């Protein structure tokens, strides 16, 4: 056994989770930390790992089981850290590799596991591989790790394909030869600073397998896989639609992807304790989505269908039914999430006339009703916390933070804004640094009143952690109470769901289901209150509600959790 393997074995043996529950991930509450905006310990206005370590007690108090970190690696930050230069180090603004290792250990000691982000589709244009490729001749081995290709047309002036970028704009950029003449084009499904890797190349596959081992050796409990359905491209470079049928899209959800994730799963399973693979998979076909969750591939994947749905009982029920039905054949738990670092915050989104979410629909100046959005966001939080499977919480949602929609244009960094020609407001509005305490910015995010990398609204003084912790009616208290109940009630987390169709007959705006024999969740998505009197009078007890009850009635846009003691009900299994 060589020295690297010995070192890896020794690290893995000492980097075990605090408990040995192999199924922890099926019910886990996972808190997303966008390091740059969580907490700043050194006063430069940018969040760092020392800031996270200082607030681990906050996360323990909130009741989370794991932390998912957005990319914390060295990066030029052309796309918020998703343009990675070195996967085996930490961005200097965030700290050092030793800081990351200490954070993983300290969180584990509190019972909190760590999940890191990997970005396999692309790397930074400053990565040594791509710099080597740019310096090499066309057709050289260094270029084979990427998608370099001659252009079309007589002089190669036309782009090789018209594939569409998630960030809008073209997906190919032309290089310049050493003699100054126009060269080949390279593919980037995101920004030009993020060249796509060629996953048909063995170097690319081998490198990412070693990256997994590097971080598993340091005790991480899992990886979140960015843009997981985009890795494999059709080498023939067809236009979209030229080849028909499932798995034949030139850049998305290709069948060859499953071999990649089977190899990753084998690596994860080689470590003691369950190391999970979590996919970011935007695949509209629910059955093809579920195929990634077979027992030799990923453990879970983000359920974006629910996040994108409009507000309403029928809409939510359809999404929940479809999601649970698709997961059932592969035995994987569902995941539930209301937002993340890419998505308009629920308090703002649910206050709009159109409560759906789609990237290309984001525009400046869309009106929102803050009070309506707040009520709905609180109701949605209790709804998803009661559903079977695991739960993701994006930092700040537990404080009820709204999207910041009036950021100065000259401070916006998100490439989605610039590549849209300034029409799309971008994603920075959900990435504004958290407010911890005090009456004015930086709200204890940074010491000594340092200016934060994005400005915080002064009105956030009412939403700080300090202000909400002592208020039993705050959104923070609602989240903390819900997570405590979720942890204590055996019916919650992983398991079955039964629709409770006769809970409140005739209430079309009501969504009702039961978990186990003695727990029920009632969601009123309409405007008018609905009476819970028949349920309470028959032995039901309110455990938690997102809004104060009006006598025995649940207000509109509210959710209640009930303990059932002596009710006779008719339920229908989910599916």
C-alpha cells in the first residue's frame, strides 16, 4: 500500500460522522451556506470560514443536520465561485484549507455534517488546464480536455452550434492564435470564463474522482453536484432537435451520464459512513429525473418542480403527488426546497401576481406585496417541513429575508444580469449578507462597521437574528420550532404520506395530509379562513401554525400542524 493510500485511509478512519446512522440523509435538514454572505470575521466585508465557525452554535440552535457550502475554492469570481481554479484549496478571502478542515471537525462535534459543492461541467478559464490548452496548438492533447472546434463558414467565422446558454448569449468564444490570427472556438454553456470540460476524456473523469477522494478524506459527508445533467455532450455537435428521443439532447440529460455517477457512487460507498451524492438536476421529465436516483447512482437530487410551481393547493398537491410517485420505484427520498442562491426569495416571489419561478422570466420592477409574501413564505415553510424526505433551507429564509431588488447597478456582479443586456436583475438580490444584530448596516455581519460586499437594506434592522431570537412570533422562531418538532415527532422526516381528503370537505383551497397516525398538516392557500373546529373539537391539538388562528379558524395563506388523538379519518396514500 503506497503512502497516499495510507494517508487517505488514516484520514478517513478519523473523519467519521458523530453518529453512525447510515440513513441520516433521508430525513436530514440541510442548511445552505453561501460563504461570501454568511458572516465576516476578518472585517473585509466578505464572509469567510472563520465567520461560519463563529456561528456554528446558531446553526445548532436552529436545528440543522448538515451544512451545504457553495463553492469555497480559489476563483476569479466571474460567476460567484462557480468558476473554479483549484479544487484542493480554499479561496484566500474565505480562509485556508486548514480552516476548512477545522470547520468540518467542529461542525461534526456538534452533530452537523458538511456537504460541499463540486462543479464538474466547467472550470475557470484561469485553471492551469485551460491556460495550457490556450497556449497549445489546435488538435493538441491539452485541448482534448475541452470542446475546442473550428468555426463554420469559409473563414471559420461562424459559431460551431447555436446551443442556448442558461445565462443567455452565445455558447462559443473564439480564441486568438499566437500569431494574432483568429483561432478555434471553445464551448461554454455558461460564461466565457467557464469553459466546458470534455467528459469523454479520461483525464477529466480521473481528476474528478480524485477530487471526491480528497474531500471525503477530510471528513465531508457528501457533495452537491452542480449542473449535474449537463456534463456529457454529443461529439457530433448537432443542433437541438436534430436528433430525437429521450437521452439524445446534445447537451442535457444524456444517457452516458449515468456511468459517471455510478463510478462516483462506488467511490462514496467505499468510505465508512454514508457519503451522499446530491444532484442539481433540472430535468422536466420526472421519470428521467428519477433515473439518476437508482441505488447505484445519486442518493438524492433537488426537487425544483415544487419550487417553480404557482401558489395554490391544487398546484402543490399535483407537484407533491408526482414527486413522490416518481421517487417510489427507485426507493429514494424526495427533497424539498423553497429557494437557493439562484432563486428569488420566497417572501418576494410569493407576494407577486405570478408566483411561479423561471430564470428567463426575471425582470426589474415586478411589484410584490410584502405582507402577502411573508404569510405565504411562512406557510410554505411549514408545508415543506412536513413532507416526506429531506429539507433544504437557504440561509436567510429562516429570517424571512426578502429579495433585495434595489441594488445599485454598478454593484451587481452576477453575469446573468450583464449577459441579458441588463434586463434580468440577476441573482445578487438573494445573496446580500445576513443581518445578525444591531440597528444599522452591517448588522454585525462584519466587525467594526465594515462595508459589506453588497449593501444591506436599513429596514433589515427588524429582521436580524438578534431581533428575532427573542420574539416567539418571528419567522426564525417558527423555523426553530418546526425543526424541533420535526426532529421529535417520529412521523416526520422520511416515510409515508396519506392525503386527508375529508379533513375539511368542500374547501378547494385546502391541502391536507397525514403523517403516521397522529400528525396532520393543513394548508389554506385561499384568502378566506377555514374552520378547524371539527378537527380540534374531535380531539385535535394545534402544534404549530404559520399565522395566529382566528378563533378556531385557520387564516388564508397559512399552515397548521395538528396532533390527532381520537379522529376517525379517510386517507388516501400518496401517489
